[in-house]
C-alpha cells in the first residue's frame, strides 16, 4: 500500500468515514449476497469505516476486516462495535515486518488473534487503486494464497477519476486506475477465472466509473487448463514424440471434428480412440515413409535413435506406406480409407497399422501424460477396447470399434477455443524434440516440412465436380444463377482454413463467385438464404456416394448419430451454420456476401 495514501487516510479519517457511511451501497451489497457462499469466512482488504464488513456480519458471514490505516480502524470500531474483535491493521502487500503474520494467519505479541487463513472469500472495495505498480503482482499473489480452492474474490475499482496529477488527487492519495481487462488478466494468470462483471454508478454522482469483478480461484495451483497443457508440453518427460502427437490430434479434433467428442455427466469429454489413431497415421506417415529400404530409420522419434527399439508402429506404417508408394502414397490411402475402398491386399496392412497405433496411444501417452503436474494419476483416462483386429479399415468401423479417450473438460474447452494456436505451437515443439532425438542431425525446418504434409485430395474435388456436371439445370449455390461448363467447386469452409475436402463442403459455384469468395467465410445471411440450395447439393452427393457422404457429414456436422432419412438435412445444415459462425468468431475471419 502506498504510504503517502495511508497517511492521508490517517489525517482525514473522520471525513472519509462520514462519506463512506453515507454511501448507498445497495447495488454492491446485492452482488455480495449473490456471489459469496452463504455464511462463509470472508477477509476484507481495506475495510475503511467498516461499512461493508458490518453488512456481511449482519448477514451471517464470519468476517475478518483489515485496513492499513490504524485511525480508520479506530473509527470503524467506534461506528460498528460488533466488529471490534474482527479488525486488524494490515497493509497489502504484506511483509514479514508487518504485524499480521501471513504464514501463521494471526497477529503476534499480545494482540487479538485473527481467524486462520485461508478464507472462502476476499473482498476489496476501492483499495487496489492505492497499490503502486511495482507492488501489484505481489499483492495479487498474496490474495490468491489467502483463498481456498474455488474461493471467491470480489474487487471494486474506479475509472476516469478527474483532477489527478501524476496519479494523485489533491490530498496526495495514489490512484492507479487500471482497465478491468488488465486487472482480470492479472488474476487469470494467477489461476482465477472471471465469474461476473458489473458496472456501478458513483454514489456521489461524480463522473467516475466503478466496476466490480467477481473472480474465482481455480482448483489446485494451475492457472488454467491451457497452463496444464503447456506444462505437459514443456516439462513432461519425453522419451518419444507420442505426447506431442496426442495433444496435436486432440487440438485438431476439437477444432474441426468436435461433434465426434461427447460431454459426460462428470464434466469430462470422451474422444474416439480411432479418430486419434487416424490422425497419428497421417502425422507419422510423412516421417516414416523416408525410412531406407531394409529398415534404417532416417528421422527418429524416440531416444536412442531407434537403433535397438523403434517406435511401436514404425514397421506397420512403413509396410503400409511401401504398399501405397506406387499409387500416390498418403493421398491415395487417405482417399481410399475415407471412401471405404481400400484394396483387399492393403486392408490387413491398414488394420495392423491402426491397431498398433491405437494400442501405443493407450499404453503410452494416455497412461503417462501429466507427470509434471502436481497430483497423482494420468491427465487422461481410457475406456473400452484399445484394439479391434480386422475392423480398422474405414472411418466408421475404426471409431465404432475402438474405445474412448477421456479428456478433462477444462482442457477440451481450451483446445476448442485456441486449439489452432496450440496445434501450431506443438508442431514447432515436435520439430525441436525430433532435432534433439536425432542428435541434431535432422534440421528443424526439414522436420516441420514433414509434419505439415497433408494428403493431396484434389481427387475429391474432381469427384464432386463430375456429380454436379452430370446434373441438369445446375445452378450456383450462392447466387442461384445457371452455371456454365467451366463452373468451380467451392469449399464452403475454405480449404486454407480447415483443409477439408469432405463432400458436404464441396458445392458448385460460378467461377467469378468462387474467386470473389476465395478464403472468406460466407455471410450468415447468404448461408441461411441459400439453405435449400445447399441441401439440394448434399442430396445429389448422397445419391452418388451414400456411404462416404453419410460418414463424413455425420462426423463433421451432427451432434448425435445421424437422424433418420426424413430430417437429417436440417440437422446437418444447423451443424454447418454452427461451424461457420464459430470459425468466424474465433478466428476473426472475413465474411463474403453478394
């Protein structure tokens, strides 16, 4: 606490106390009754005249009231005698030389003993403005440490106070007025989450804004689930790239196939193991296909250069890649797998690769991720079969036959909100780790290049084009104008954003319209207006490739298994609108309209 400010309160305590007691605090008090747990233990920082502490005490709360000014505390005891044993001189941030001992939660010597910390809630009204910038972080840290897990913090601060000179009013009091977003971020970095915010008029009708932040300390010592993910990435023991591959896969699924994940009643999320195994096959294929014939590893993914013990699925993926090498490699495999048309000689190889990957995921990162986090047990859990021999040959059978990875709900929320950024960070960390595992023989840039390889799926666009070209009276899905032979196949969600060539995402459009739309997302008004045209195109695609179309649209757009044939169109269209609007909000993407 700024010492000059404390001196001002000491010399003018009576004036300030009269002002505080006359204030109409009904709006603030209603917030306290709404958000504080009933009859809980509350610490007030900067209690002033004792006004708010007396209110809480009268409503059954066990209050400890503190203030840096001993004169203000004397007046508080006079005006509210019921608080006498609950008042303590304490200046935040505290130090070992001050009368209140944070470590012991009591005042030393012969003074009245204060209730033991931690507290269920902390209240600070018009106090943090008096904390110098260099002391703010320490003050916030001490506040955090005084709260129980899930404890509530109520902060009220002012903005736009006029007449300040170098941050001080005409009495010398310090006012560091900070935007609510700045204060919120400070406490979020220390492990709080915002519960509510309220703006309250000045009780003296001055041109001053007051805002109240209701924050809750997160359970445990982690600030947010994203910090847990960061800890796993940076501090978890990594003998192989498995943990990074698992996190990357979950982030990609949360961004583009979130409908495949299901929330559970305990607040966790289940993700199909088969879907993660598919991602791993795509990620590792471009690395493993470089292996020298005969089995020599070019880019190791495990310590020891994989000389004596290669990663568990390397041979299975190598054999599959060799079988597809004469047929466009990964792109051909990806197209065959999605369409359920993997040639018979390759089905066993694919099944072996996916099953070996699935077992590795469960026995490796699912079981051991989270070692750097405090507490016991793995960060993830697993339910169901970890292998399904002879069933991993198509997207539906793979996901239906393998079990479920259980992900903490908080982590899933972070992956859904910022997973595209996390995934890009993981790719860099993966490349750096691989550089280390190769004893710095493989350059980071080369590894990043391999990790960014995606299947080339132009064949999907040509397949959709052929269906549309054979349709009499074809019209542009966005303008409803007749199409010429040189029409374009538009990605509803641009390919540059999602790399998605699912049939439902490929719609006929005039070439000029496609060029104009480019990498933009279609405006909601246009999308809703052209609902029937979109659904008509989907019905054309379904009629020509029903198994593949239904598998893709079910995975991407339905919250639950595909509805019956009478109403699937509306459910799918709602899912499309949700995807487009979510991407627009999260990425800040430009919109296209006629």
